[in-house]
């Protein structure tokens, strides 16, 4: 059946029951250390695994967790006719999610502010990433307190916080998409709505996309042995070390929050709390802890070529490049591309209200640059309190640029048209006559983060 809930035939769709020997090579490609430790135990048929293939844009978790059908809508463990095999082996994930590892493509964990028409990307789970750790790391027997609330984060297959940089709100042009791809959604009113259109295009029978995020779920027998069996101690220890590495910044965030306050007091700074939240977020974005945005140049987060083709050939996008923006975690030691943050589409986790609601974006971004320069200068100093930390190294190797689509009379803010020359990812492979959308809403008060040119690899 096309809509079957569980199969043992792996055709890259739906939920597939499998075993270690069938998937070990795929796991070894993305997490070789873990695969080697499991090989030592050689788990058999009493330790089933489940491959879940999610089409682009499908919601994996939101209030409850969902599994994919071979074809058709995802379903929860509470759905009618859910196979008992799933209830038995993956039912432990009720209230959160079963423990798993990403094998292919990506998952975005995000916060959905529906009333504000805004999503905040929290984390991009890439191949080799384990999630969620709550069940494995649980200390309920020693500490009954629960600190993690349910329902704050949602999960999507591929990028949820994605959008087209140029405007795509023309009702007449959108009708072409509706007709060609059988799309029921209305023309998008803002960036928040783009994702629904992207998903409809990707999953249309016309597109016939084979984009699938693949996650391998561990059955309850795996979890019980990892937690309780001494024979499985090496695996448990490896997972603890992995989770410890994931939480490095969070465990030290107290110190940085204190340092931010000390710098404000020492310099008699009384900034808009909204801008302070933005500055803290920019630093975590520079560290790669928080997600920023960049132009999509691969299909790891979404089938972007199919979507771009649809907007050129069906929607009729001719003047501007079909630049798709996606969430991205910046790595200043490695990345040669730029990432971006926009005051028009903020993605901070904390958001104090603006103290001056009448302030223009130009004035805000000038003040933001003034404050950022002070913090960066303090962190750069060789005798600073962070001189032996990653924060000092970061400010030595990263540069910040500020953009707006209007000319700044003081010459402090660059014009957003300069982004195309500074970021090679915005080169257009389609048509030299297609313009960079420098007047796009996202760029009207935009900050870029990138490695300083002097430390970029020679090949770049």
C-alpha cells in the first residue's frame, strides 16, 4: 500500500524496520566511532532499528512526534491503526521523540512564532548528529526535577526557516504556480509563508522530487541496554561525551553574560535592551552556536534547484536572481562564505521590546555597529578577561559588515548592493542580466559575518 505505515522493504520512503547489519555501513560513514563500538557488540534481531524517510518540508515534531508513510501524511503513535511494532519499539518516545541519528540530508529544530509570522532557527541537525538526548542522559532517578519544557521546539525535514530573497508576492504570477504544481496556498504575504510554497513545489507530482531526510531511530531495547548494561558502557560513554561537546557554550554562557554586563557598566553604556539581545545573538552566531542565514548552494536543506526552476519557468521571475536563503551555522575556523542576520527578520531567542519604537532601521543599525565595535575591541585586547578563550580568538579572525538598501548619509553603513561583490555565493548561474535583489526586505538592515580575508585559505 502506498500509505502503509511500516515496511521492511527499504526503498527510501516511509518507515522501514531494519537491523544493525543492514545499516552499519551507512552509520559508519557519518559516525565511524559509534559504528565501531556497536560492531563490538554485534546486536541481533532483538535490537531492531527503524529508518525514517521524511520528504522535504514535512513536520517531524510539534507538540507530538510524527512518523512518515511510504506516501501520504505523517502520522503519530496515537493515530488509528498504528502498527503494534511501532508502539512496542518506539513508544518510549511519547512526550518527546525516540532517540536517533541523522543519516542523510538535514532536520531543522525551530521555534514557531505564528502570531508574529516568524520562525527562529534553533539548530540544524546534519548527518552524524544524535537527537534528542533527553532519554539517554536522563537523571530522573537521582534528580526528579524536569527543566526541559515540551512544545517549544518543532522539527521539520530540511529547512523551515527558508525564503526567497526577492519578493514573490505577485498574485498573478503565483496563479501560474498554483496551476502548474497544484498548489492551494495563496500568494505569500511575507517571508514566513515562503516555506509552504517551497514544500508544495518540492512534493508536487510534477516535480517528483526524491529529496528525503533520513533518520535512524533506536528501539527501546537499545535504550535500555545503553542506560543499564555494563557491556554497553563504551557506547553510553561515547554518547555522554558527544552531548557534553554539544553543550560547551551553554555550560559557559553564564560567564559571557556576566562579561557583557561588566563591559556595559565599565563603558557607561545604557543601550536599547533590544539591541543588547541582538548583540549577544550576533556573538553566538559568530561562534556557530546560534543559526544565521546564508544563500542556499546545495540540496542538503532543501531541493533548491527544483524550487528555483519553478520560480523562473512557472512564476516568471525574470528581473531578480532566484536567491533562496536558508539557516546556517557559521564556523569561523573553516567557512569561507558569509552568514547574515537581519533586523527586519530577527532570529534571536530572547527579544526585549524596543525602547524607541519610532527609531528607523538606519539609526538602529548605526547604534548596533557602535556598540558591537566596543564589545569587539574589548574582547580583542590581549589582557582582556577573555584573552585565553574562544571569544578572543573569534574577534581576531572575524569581520562584521553592515548593510541597508538606502544610502547612509554618514557613510557608516554600506549599500546592500555591495553584498554581491563581497559574497561569491551570490554569483548567478542563470542569466547575467538577472539582478541581485539588493532592495529585498531582508537586506534593509542586514549584518554579515565572515572570516577576515587575510586568514582565508589561498585556494579561495
